[in-house]
C-alpha cells in the first residue's frame, strides 16, 4: 500500500514510518504543502495523510487544489484542530476522513485500510509489466517469470517508481527525492538498495532489466526498449 504523508513534524513522520512500514506500507514524506502537492500529482498513491498546519499553504487549501486538479486519491486529515467546524471544513475541502491528534496508531491503520478498501472497490488498477516482470500496485506483489519475489520496503519503493516510469531514465536525484524526501541519504544508501533490487529481479534471470545509465540515472526497461 502506497501512502503519501504530508506533515511538517519529523518526529511524527518517523513514528508513522516505524509503525506502518512493517505492516506493508510504502511511504513517501513531504514536509511542506507545495512539495506534497507535487508528489501527489507526480505519483499514484493509495492514501494521502494530510496535516492542516503546513509551511507554504494550509492543508485545507492543498486538499481543495488536489480535488480541483482531478486527484481522487483518498485523503485522511491528521490534525490537532478538534472543533466541529474544523471537521466540517475538512470534509467540505474534499477529505475522506478526519482524525484528531493525539491519536492511536492502530486506529490510523484501521481508518486507512477502510478508505483504501472503499476506493479499490470503485476502481482496481491493472498490474504493471516490463517484459516478464510484473508488479501489482494494489497488493504490492512482485513476480518475474511466474516466480514470486519478496523485496524490503525501500527496494520495493524503488521498483514501484521505476516500473511506473519505464522506459524513462529516472535521474539519481529524482529517485533519491522520491524515496527519502528532503532527507538526503548518505552516498552509499542508494547504491546499496539498488543492489538489493538488482539481486532480486535480475540476478537469477538471463535477461537483465535494470540498467545504470552513467551520468544520467536508472532505467527499468525491456531489451527492445533500450536505445544504445
């Protein structure tokens, strides 16, 4: 399950990562409204978890802009604003649910899953394919040549991004930003996680799909889509 967290409190974001990732979530984090809006427009998510008090733009305005742009991803507002009028304003802006801080992480998980179930009943997305590599964005299931592949959260997030962009070459900085947000990783982190991804989806197979395009970035593509 893919979640975008738009929240300017890094401690809360860290808590969400610690609690949700072991449950199978793949998270992106944006620490200001404009970055969050750009993430939501550039990538498909199952859920957007939205704070209201954000740098750059109020969360209500951000929610309205997402809806005005045609974005139908479920939005769960997570905020300290606890009055009835605040809740009504949240729903009027286009949110699907409203949870007041402080909150129980178990309740947040339950609410997210309910929203995503409802959305998936309305529209199921088709699996994404590159050659014989298949990725299901709803179940996060990965297969190649009919063989099931298990990936840790960060390599799985990398695969999701690269397969959605295929056969485009994704620049290194873009990949880092999508994976780690504003927190730049150390120099070896990206290389390490890409090695894990390659070992899982390419090493056991005769044809390799994941390429490093030196000086540019990374590409996931079938051999007939690669231009030398």
